[in-house]
C-alpha cells in the first residue's frame, strides 16, 4: 500500500470519519472508533484497512506528499520496518511501562511543546479526557 494511500485513511478522507470525544476507556466506547483503530479479532492490519483503502483517483489526487518525499519514507520503512512505530500501542495496552509512567503522574510538561492533531484523526480522542485536560491546563 502506498504511504499516501495508507495515511489518507485518517489524515485526508473525510467521509464517515468524524471523531468525537469518547465517554470512557471501555470496550463499548472504544467500539465506536473505526476498525482501523480497533481491529476485528479475526483480521490482520492489511485485511482491516483494505475496506478503507482510497480509490485510485483519490490516491492520484494526493498532493500533500510529493513523489520524492514519498520515496524517502518508503525506502526507510522498507529498510527498517514500521514495528517501532507500533510498539507504543503494545506497551500502552499491555501495561509494560505503567510503573515508569507513574513517576510522571500529576506532572506537567514544563518545556515549550506543541500537540498537533488533525480534525479527522481519532488519535486526539483515543484517551477520554486527555484532549480536554490539555486545553484546560496548557499555558
């Protein structure tokens, strides 16, 4: 799957993808998210995103990433894989770093920082309350 095509699922398409704040971190609430975030148990990632794959025309119309830029990403992902980018999800859902993360509980980020999220990206709302907390406590 071309990089632009794969990332357009959450970054470019607007269709039925309209994220909203979840009420809680429960199975019932998480099930409201699209299947490319909360995958069906009997499907792998390729099978899951196949149903969301943009058309050839949508892929051809993708203008936010040039062919030269795409080649850099494609060659690096081919060389190194993308497993590292997915480890955060495994670590968070399996509690692998919970003890270390407790060291930062209640603390704020006290250096200049920024959060960037697209309006069609569910990542903004994956953890109920985090977005609102950032808005209330950011200086």
